[in-house]
């Protein structure tokens, strides 16, 4: 009986030993040993003017130093960019992977700028940071760096015409609208009232397609846009003119297929 009791004690002790040994093999991160990445490129002195004709060219190679967690585990990285005032609340991801650098084309960067709703052909200041990631632990971010970029418009142009406009129904003289963002346009111009007066939108001067009109529910001040992609498709109804002559702000959203017309103040 004594021998069995001693054997049981030894087995329990061995179990506790191996259990403790296994528990002690888990990596422990020491905050004083963690070193975040440091962004090498870009810097606050860098500025980039993106050009549509050079969309496939490399804008630059973004690079950063490796992070150090004080343990031997695979570290992945995420590179984020956002406007300064947004504090990475809706950041765009430029890269996610295990490298310490990434070459980005002008076209790819421009798409990120459009997603951030930056104005076209205007220099904007952006924040960039690098997050170092180890599975199961919080992301460790680098200090924020800044750089400047001027994006280009990827949107197609849009033109206003109709006998309520100064251009009439001459599709070669249609009025070019201002691009607010991709698929969103605006123009302030004089419109003439009248029961038989109306407006429409076209994408190409001298052609009647692509074209945008409205449906039977469209009114002079708001409604749905109806898209005519080609000359074979039937013309959609025109948008009615306002009830009085004057200066109006015409807003067209070809992505959401809506329009508004409001009196200019």
C-alpha cells in the first residue's frame, strides 16, 4: 500500500512539473523591450503630384524599420493612410504583409485618395503610420509621418444641355460641369422657365450617348436619373425646367442616379 501511495505522489509531481514547464514556454512580451517601426519613407518633405498618364508608374517605395517585440515570432505589418483631421478613423490600407517596404503606383495611390474623398488637383496633407502585428497581441504603431499628395480625377466629364440652358440642344455646345468627386457633378448657371423647357446630361460632346434624363416622377427640383448607355436605347424623359427664370445650382450624381436643382443665392 505504501509503495502504491509513493508511486501516486510521484506521478502527480511529474504531471505538475510538465504542466508548469509547458505553461512557462508561452512567450511573454515585456513592454520595455518592444520597439515600434520607424517610417523611413515618405517624410514631411515629400510631395507627390499624381498624373493619369503615369498611372502605372511607381510613385515611390514606402519603407520602415522592422519592429522588435523582444521575442522570436513572425511580425506582419499594416500601412495606413488618412487625412490629418480624421485621426485614422476611416484610414485606407496601403499594404498588409511581412515585408518592410512596398512600391506603390500613382494609379493605386490615386484610388486611395479618391476613397478618402480628397479634392482633385489640390494638394492635401496626409498622415501615414505602420502597425506591427503579432497574432494574439495588440498592434504596435509607429510614430505618425506626414506627406503631401495631389490626386487627379478618374471621373468622366459630364455636360449640361437643353433648351432651358444657354447651350440649347446643341450637343457640341453643352456646358461642362465641375467634378465634385467620382460620379458627382455640379454647375451653377442660368435656366429659362417654360412648360416646354427642359435639361439633360451627356458624357461626350457631339454625341447623344451616354446620356442621363429622368423618369415620369422626376420634377424640376429633384428626381431619379435614367441612364441611356448607347444610341440604340430609347431616350429617357428630359428634366423639366424650373418655374421661374434665374440662376440655379444643378447637382448630378451618376453613381446613385439622382439629381437636384436649387436656386442659387
